[in-house]
């Protein structure tokens, strides 16, 4: 297992690469979040500023937890996908697991004909609620970028939803570009809209005009 310790960051985080056998521990970090606002898609589609995505309030607010959806919990990924083509990263603080990331290196199985050999998919990124907004997510992204670069890949793709405003702002601040808004991506979740982001690691042809 490769490991990196970020001592100069806001928190002293230990990052290690794991295998799929650790997904039970990986799933102990909750991915749930409070939905108090959502992207104002009409304004987003007219152009956005990365640091301040336009939103509208959600009333009443509610808690969203994608791990509760059948087949979406990390321990269930192996029932749907070949995880030998995935890589997993764990973030620990003082010996306690506080975050993780899952990235798909060979995306043919999940992307089908749209898969590209130079594009990896960030499947999952999670940080404990009490540890969020302290730089752990940025460190995980940096580790993932180094990991896929070592595999010769040039672009990282991430997906989130219009109800996860914090995640959208995080990706925008982390240098990702908003590439697509898909209103019909989730037949089982008709009230949510898919937001797709990409970030060039060296040069991503899809991002070149």
C-alpha cells in the first residue's frame, strides 16, 4: 500500500491506497449531507462563476444519503462492477479513518461506448461531516490525480447532483470544469439532476476548444 502524509496541510492527514477488501471499513465514513439548497439550473446554464454557483433554497430541508440506495453502498459495488479496475484511497487523522476516494481507471464497464482510455472517473469521494471544509477533500483529489497520472491518464471526471451544492462548489474550487447537465440521468430519482465535471491532469482533449 502506498502512503502519503500531508504534514504542511491544515490537518496532518495520512493517505494510503487500499484494495477492495477494505470497502467495509471504507463505508464506515458517512456520505450523507443536509440539503438546504440546490443549484439554480436556469442561471447555471447561462454561465457560472466557479467560486459562487447560483442556488435556490430547499424548504423543508432534508438529509440525503446515497449509501442507503440499494446497490450504492461501497460494500455492494463488487456485486455490480469489476473492482480490479478501480483504485481506493483512505484518509486517516490520528489513526482514525476520516475520508476516502474511489476512482475507476478502466471505465469501459461503467461508461460503455463513451469510455476513453485517458479519462478516469472519480466514483466516490467522502469525508466525515465533522472533518469537512478542512482540506481533506483537496488532499484526496491531489492523491487521486497523482495516482491516475501514474497510469498515464490525462483527465479526471466526476459526477454529482444539483442537490449537492457543497460538492459542486468543491469541484469548481478544485479546478474542475462543468461539462454537462443531464436532467434525465436518474429515472429512479426524477427530482435530481446530474452534474458532470472534468479536470485535465495534463491536457484533456475534451476540454480543448
